[in-house]
């Protein structure tokens, strides 16, 4: 078991370098110790990283509840606490104790260093900080890894475009942070905004106002997935006017690094994000020659990638907690046609599996 000093060091390394965990590290150390003791008593075997994984889920839940949204929305994620206990071969009593501990932690928590960091990044007006925060979740959150399609096809495209894996991965996380939509059609920014608004009802004073402002800022974000542009104007070394291949014009696009003067009429491939009424290159921009530009068709490329992702999902299967076998395609892409059923499914209640209403029905006295 870690000492408080060892835990603090390890806990900091598990977070974004710009985030300060000091505000609630003692609180999470207390939860860590209690989880560790339960694991020592009931688990068949475990390591420190496994304890920390549930602690990170708990932190996410009490900070903004992002993991919980996807935990209910996607059956392939399942009940995170239950699956954590199951993987440690814990019995029903131990699982109940772990679940109670996580629920208690969420209800007891006061301030959240994670929520404070997220809010500060959104309200900073600094695109680098905001985009870094947004990309952190698809890059580091295990729950989100479960709900993405097979990313090999996007990764290969970015790799061919950039020529190296590191830049390709950065562009992939940028794409997922701003352009990926969940099965309900929501971008990550949409879901975070909704969760911030939910947290407003529990906040007070300045935090309430900051959460409202952050939600509004997230609502105003607009993005353009990877496609090709031509430089048609230059304001200064980092600010250019770009013409999309479909004829749309983007003025005063801010680049992450200075651009040479001889770029007029040069084509490039990039992702764009509009934040606080300014448009930025999201990730890296790749300058193209005319030959590469002539064969690039963003619409066809993306259509092909999305089809491959869906085809791959149709060939992958999983079994729910109640033993129902589903394809990943059903889980990642489909929503019940009936509005009421769809609403309940978004709360983790599925009409084709046992649920709490079945349990309550069984408890009704017979006439």
C-alpha cells in the first residue's frame, strides 16, 4: 500500500501535467486505503494500478459524471464497479461494500480538483489549454476506449498523411475530442456541457456561475474534421485565411506555430475548431503538394473509414451482465426506435433484459 507521499506522486502522474491534484488528494487517499483493504480481504489477487483505476472512475463520477453517461448509454461498458469486482473474483458481499464505498465517496465529496481544472481550461480563452483538456479524455479514459469504434482505420489515414506515428496519434486524439459523435449524435463538448449544467444545481456562489459560463462556452464550439484547404490570405505569421475544398472560406485561422511567408495558394490538410469566436488549427497541419491534393477527397475518405468501422463492429460480439449476446455494432450505433424505450436505454434500462421494474413487479402481491 502506498504512503500518502507515494500516493500523491503517483496520483499526480495519472493526471494531465497542467492539473494540480492537491485540492482533493487527501480525500482520494482515504478512499484508496479503504479500497485497498477491501481488496486485501476479498480479492483473489490485485495490483496497485487496478486499485487506482477504480479511483479514477470515482473521481470522474463525482467531478462531472462523464463516465456514468457512457456507462448507461453503452452496454459494452456495463456496470464499472461490478465488473471491477468481478475481475478480482470478489463475492456479492464484497461487491456490495465496494459499491457502497464508491457511492459514499461521490456523495461526500466537496470540491473537485478535476472539475476545477476542466472549468479553468474551458474559461481560459487559451485554445491550447482547452483542446488539451478535451483530448485528455479520449486519450486516457478507459471507459471512452470501450465506446470508440475500431480506430485502426483513422490511425492509418493520419499515419499516411503525417508520416510518423506520434503526430498521427495526436491528430487522432484531436479528432476524437472534437469530431467523434456518440450513438445519440452528441459530440464530447455537448456531453460535457450537459454535465456541467447538471452540476450547477449542486454548486454555489462563484462555482455555479463558472460552471454555467463553461457550459455556454462548450455549447459554442464548432469543429471541422480533417479535410483539405488552400491558403488564400495572410494576416500575420500565424493567422491565415483558408478556402475549404467545398468553397467555404475561413478567415483569420490561427496556426499553432509561425508559418513561412511563401504559403499563398498552397494546399494543406487540417482539422479546425472554432472556440470563443476564433478559429484554430486543431493539432497539426500537413502541407500537401498538388498531386496529393488532387487525389484527396475528404468526403469519400471519411465515408470509407466510417463504413470500415461499422463493418468491424458487426464482426465483434460481447455478452451483457444478464447473458445477452450482442454485436458491437448494435451497441455503438443503434438506438431503440421507440422514444420511451430509447429514453430508458439511455438510463441503462433495457426492455430486452431484466431490470429494476421487473424486480419491483415481482414484489407486487398477488390478487
